[in-house]
C-alpha cells in the first residue's frame, strides 16, 4: 500500500512551519493590490467589480486561516 501524500495543512503547518507566515504575507500583498484596483476604478463593469470583491473576501478568509495556523504553531491559539 502506498503511503499517504501529505495534506496541504500538514505540509504548511507541520513540515514547513514558516510557510503559513510567508503565504499570509503573499496573500496580504495580493489583497492590497486588489483593494487598490477596486478603489482606483479598475473594474470594467459591475460583474468585474463583484468578482474582484469576491476574490478580496476569499483572500481575507485565507489570511485568517493562515493566522489560525500560526497561532496553533506558536501555542497562542
């Protein structure tokens, strides 16, 4: 029987404990870019605007998950 491949959570939190912080920083950077684009009127129409807002919301949730993993790893959670 083949060994199980590591899940994303295990890969990021157990095998590479610095990745949640690095991933969070990249997600925050992308979120800031998109917020700037929305604020700067880059959306071409209402559908584009809604899509960008949805991506921003998803990034914010992913950032929160990274923060939870960081807290678990440091024992703060």
